[in-house]
DNA sequence: TCGCTTGTTGATGG
DNA sequence: GCCATCAACAAGCG
């Protein structure tokens, strides 16, 4: 699930149901807590009132007047409001109950990602400090300037959270497909025209994916909609998709639309 | 049993 | 120092 658009959805869930409310109780699976113990987390948050949540890349940043709760959703995380799903689930790892009623559930089957607590901006920076600018918020000039300082394969840079924060494996493939660029294309070989297209597509894909829930289902003309299905063809030209490994992750691309053969890395 | 999975980190090697 | 690859983390599915 969670790349930037999914965490943006979680932010809406949090803002709609938890913002402005005071924490009455807290239950935590200790194996999901990353820099705090369950007792300390409860002491820090009970009685606090959440502000409007923020998001940076794939992180949900939940400030109160005092400490800040940080959620990362790994590959299988979710955020559920109790009215939408009355029954608790076995993989609900953090439960926040509110004075006003209702509970918010952080669910995570595989325990990649987790829950952090920051007491102040110094601790916040210790958790989020290595992230690059948010991929939806970054401007064209900053994006191109940062990219120009990198070498190597384009897809690896897009997925590197210290370069820009928020793009994962699925959306990296989507962005490259929409921009018609080969995943292993050498960054330094990109023309000014291709760079302009790339930034525009990054922004457009993230914005459109964030416009509602489940873009994989919703955006039928996208690569993501067919990606990984057996025998899948390019939604544009109907060529069979290629499957490779780039930057350690399974990569789907169209060998015709994204030929970009010249200067592609081996 | 093996391989695979929308994420991140640390070790290792070129 | 930079970049690529791989293992590990963990749990479920086919």
C-alpha cells in the first residue's frame, strides 16, 4: 500500500477523525515501537490534543502541543477509524482512544515501518532529518538542481528517500512509464527537455494518485493498473512489458515506449 | 519449501 | 565518497 498518496489518504483520515481530539487511552504492540517504550508513549500522549497532521514523504507527522507521534507504514501499514470498521484486527499494533469517543487504529501486518515519538524538534530531526524534500511539494528548480548532483540510474534516484521523499517502487515505475524514460537511464544523459518532462510527471502522478483512494484501481490507463499481472501489456502501445531488477527492486517498463536505449546503463 | 511482496537500513565491493 | 547489490527485518500467499 503505502507510498506518498496512500499516506496522504491516512493524513485525511487522521485530520477528519483525530485532529482536535484528546487522547484518553493507548494500547501498543511493543514490537512496533521504535524509539520509545509503551509506558512512556502512553504517558507522553494521554491527555494531549492532536493538531492537524502533517506528512513528509511516506511519514505521517502527528503533532500535539507537546510531543509528536510519527507513523511509518512500511509495506503493509494502514490507518483505520473505528466507525468505519467496528471490529479490531489482529494486526492493529497501535490503538489511540479519544476522550470524545472512537479509536484510531494503526494496522501493520509485516512490521516494517513502525511508531516513533519525538519530544521536541531536535528529536524530530533525528527521525526525519535524512529525508529529502517532499516529492509533491518540491519545486522544479530544486528538483533539477538535486538531480544534477547525482549519477547512476534514474530509478534508483527517484526511490531514494534522501533525494526526494515519497516515491516507492510502484510509483517510480509509473512515473518513468508516463515520462517515457528507461528505468536504468543514466541521470547525466538526460536532456533539458526530458528533465522538464520528468519533473512535470512526478508532480502530476503524485497529485492525481492523491486525489482519491486506491489509484491502482481508479486510474485504469496507468501502468500501475496492469503492473505485475501475468502477460500484462503496455496500456499505451500494447507491447508486452519487460520485467527486470533495478535498484534491488522488481521493475516493469515498456521496452518500446521507454526504449531510451542510448546511454542506458547496463 | 520456495519465491515473491507497494520499505528501509547496514554491510560489502567496485 | 558515490553507487549498486544483497541480506535482514516480518508475515502472508500461492
